[in-house]
């Protein structure tokens, strides 16, 4: 069972795409595996033949590194490799080629062709990546879970960013179902088991509220100019099949505001703050049983139509649980929009290690005062939840003011 994300500890073998006796090639998709966040494809690391499927499809709770299948390569038979390969998957390998981080003296790095190509594209050194494939071979999932080496000053913070995810597994749990159910003896109820996603959401939100000192800033935004511009743009873009949403403008405004207020474009890294150069904006997407927060990278450089198309694609794949870890990891800032559900305003929980999250309410017509005149305008409430360790009150207020200015003057975003 491969580790398909940095925090994965177990998974569900959802489906085998091969059967015993099938010949496979390196890089061929042989199974679908459900993690706590998505259903992902698993590749063969070597050419060979499927000798035996050790785990039946539909099996849940399969620990990472547990053998799930036997692959025989040229010159091997099923009788010889079974014991050594099973041993190699245990934490204390005894085979001649143990699966461990490669040592500097290693003469050759074993990696699938696809893993080598992805590593070259990402600028990664394969000798610094531990492989989870047969004989310690590096496969695509190992490369996608790795990051380019950071300069020396940033090396320690990078490790601390991932530390909270490890802590989630040992966080105190709520009382078990049996003890809670006793409180409702004689009442009718249905027990709903927690799947991997719900457990992860619960752990991360508990961590966020227990460890992040939240404070909240609110502003009301007038949307009339934005709605007028959106209508005119959609009329022109209709022939191209593009339809911009208010959320697309909000994403763009947040991305540009993070560039205008760069000190707020930051994440908490335990013993330091990491200030990001690009505006990588995450957007919460509700799915059955939980939510994803996919990231739109370099959002400040993209047009509204490009952001709209990318967001639609991410949301579609999120609802199908087809996102890869690279799609929802990272970012420095998030948006949660419940306005389309009629919510006037709310306070969102920060998604660690982000420095802030913007909660977006519904746009509603209301009386407003302009000068000495009372009129009608479409207004929307924005609430910025801020990590006080990263962003102080005045800096947060400056960021929210810039977001408001851009939304009320949307032509600026087209410049």
C-alpha cells in the first residue's frame, strides 16, 4: 500500500484494474486507492506479471507499506519472491535491498520512467527521495509527495509546517459511540460511521480552533458595479462558453490584494513565518461527507476567465474525489463562500497553516446612505478570520480594505 500523500497512514483498496496472470508495464494504472481525501490511481513500478493479489478490492484500513499484490519480473517465479518481498514491506527490512532513504554511496537510483520525468519537471533530486515501490523503487506518488529542497534558512520551517498533520493522528478523540449512545437510551437514532474524510476534517478543525488564536474583521461591500461589469462581460464571453461568477471576482480580488499587502501573504511555520511571493488562493468546495480546499496557484497572474475555468475543473474533480494531493496542499489564504446558500455572514475556521480565510455572505439589496441621500444597493458581508500569530489587527484591516476596494472598483482587476 503506497503513501499517496504526506499524511496518509492507511487507505481503502477501492478497485483492482488487473487480475492475477495479467502482464503489466511500468507506469500502468493497476488499482484505485481511496485515501482520506480522494480516490487515486496506483501505478505498477516495474514491468512484469501479476502473480497474486494479496488484498481484495473494497478492503478498508489497509496500512501503508502492507503488501497488496505480488509482481513477478523476468526470471522470477511465485515460489521464490513471496517471503523476501513481504519482509521488505515491514518496518525492519532484512532483504539485501531494504526500502530506506538512499544513502550518498548508492550507485544507482531505482525509479519508474514516469517518476523520473516528474522529478525532472519539479527539479527534484531522486537520490533524496525514499521509494515505496518494490525493492525501494521510486514511483510517481513518492515524487509528487516530495518538494524541492529549500535554502538552508527555510529548511527547518518547512519541516514544521507538516508537523501538525502528524499530530492529528494522536489528537484526543471525542467519547466513543457507546458512551454517548447511553445518554440517548430509549430514543431512536441511526449511527453513522466516520469515514476517512470526516475523521480528517474533525482532526484539522479541532487542531485549528485549539491552537490558532483567531480574530475576526468584518466589512460590507457594495456589489452594484461588480454585478454590472459581470453582466456585460458574460454577454461578450457567452460565445466562448464562459460564464463568470461573483466568486471568480472574489478570488481575483483576494489574489491581487495579497500582492498589494505582501506581509499578509504568509503562513505559520511553527518557529517562523513564511512570506509567500505568489498568491496561491484556496477555495472551499463542499462535497458529500466533508469538504476539499483546492488551491488556485499564481492566481494574481490569471485572467478572470482562466480562474473561472480552473475553479470549475477543481470543483468537479473534488466532488468526484479525483483531486491529487498537489491540488489541495499549500496556499496561504482561503475563501469560503456560503452566500449562494442564503447565509448573510459567518465566521470561517482557518485552514492551517494558512494565515487567514475570508468568509463570504450573500449579496442582498438593502437601504444605504450615500452622502445625505438614502438609496438601494446590493451589499455583501465579508468576514476575515485571521491567525494573530501571522497577521496583526492593523495588517488584517489593510488586507480586508484592499479586497473591498477591488470588489467595489472591479475594472481595476481587468487592468
